[in-house]
């Protein structure tokens, strides 16, 4: 016996997810469902699955699942897209609201045009710099410009958490960098006990960066907003960039600000709905 599950495909600069609201729908076996739906050949195809759920401590709750079925703590493009989803689809009329994540509660601000959310700003809080909370095993209180050997090359990386673990290594010529080789080596390096989202960043000037990201449990993605934030934080800590910068990715440009007064990170960029659909699933396996 089967049932029809409603979903929306959304993308933020090419960082695409399958969005499912569980406010009116009930599902189970979420790890397996994410693997099934994310498959680009036999499923819908995406960088993962994001659930929009009720929350007891915020306006909404977001859950993020990678294509390999693992659950992630946070996703910057995801939480911004959730903001657009709930507004455009009428789950809220507010243009300022909160979203609960495993990485904490995030505040969303919407720039609305013609009754649709256009640019979405997420205030994702202060970066976590304490090594044991990232977590990263680097032998010091903070992991800033720490040398990490990957095969035949040494990278100087800075590790932070934005609700999920990230590290950034500053390099030259990011466009021709062999991310397929060094990305998974960094993701699975022994100093990261929970693996890591690995950013490789080129500095153009103090307000302009170029980024490629290898996402934990996913591979390279066209955009990563928390990755952009990691680059700016890492750049400020090593005096490579200012606190406000445009981060250029394959998919587009995200504006990041690390506010000196509040210590909060603000990320601003658009998000788009690609299409709505339904998928027929086995009721015994996936219906909650």
C-alpha cells in the first residue's frame, strides 16, 4: 500500500534540497527516506532533505538530512529557504521569526516583494571557536591556521562551529583546486571526530572571497552559506579579510557580516522554489 507525500524542490544558488513540511504530514524512517529522495538517478535528486516541523521553543523547527542519510545540525541555505517556504506557502504572515535547529535557534528576516520572500537574512548566532566544542583535536584551545597534512600537501586550516563543524583553508587559485581529492581527505581527517565541512577559500581583496565547499556527507555543493560564514570568520581571525564580505561560490554570491558588537553572523541571499510535487511511497516503510 502506498501514500502520496507532498514536497517542494528549492535551491539557493544551486544548493538544492527536497523540502517536506511535517506540520500536516507524518513520516518515519527519515534516514532511509533522505537517501531515497536525494538520489539524482533514482530519486528526486538533491543535496539532501529538509523537514519543516512544529516547534515548542520557536516558530518552526528545521531538520536537515544529508544524501547519505546522516542528520546534520545546521544548514545556512536551508534555514533561509525554510524562511521563504513558510512565508510563501502561508504557514506564517510574519517577516521576522525563529527556527529551531540542532545547532540552536536562528532568527530569520524576510525582504518581501509582491507577497513573496525575495532576500532572506538568517542571524545564525556567534561562531564557536573553542576547539573541543567544534570539535577538533588540535592540541590547543583554538584551532587557527593549524597545519593539517593531506596526502602530499599541508594546509593551514581554521576550525569553527556554526552549529555544525567547519574548517577553512586559504589557498591560491580555488577554481583549479583538486577539491575531489583533498575535500574528502579533510572531511574524514582524524582530528575531526565528527567529520567536518571543508572550505577552501581564495582571497580576492579584504571584502571579496572565492569559495569551494566539500560538505560532510554530501560532496562538493554549488553553495554553502555556513561555509561562506566560516571563510569570513577564518579570514578575520587571520587578518585576511574584513568583517563584512561578499563570498563568491559557483552558484552565486552570499553577503556575510560578522557583527563586532553582538558577535552574531548574518547571512543574506535569495532562495527559489523550483517546483512542487508528490512522490508515492510505501506506507509501511515511510508513513508516520
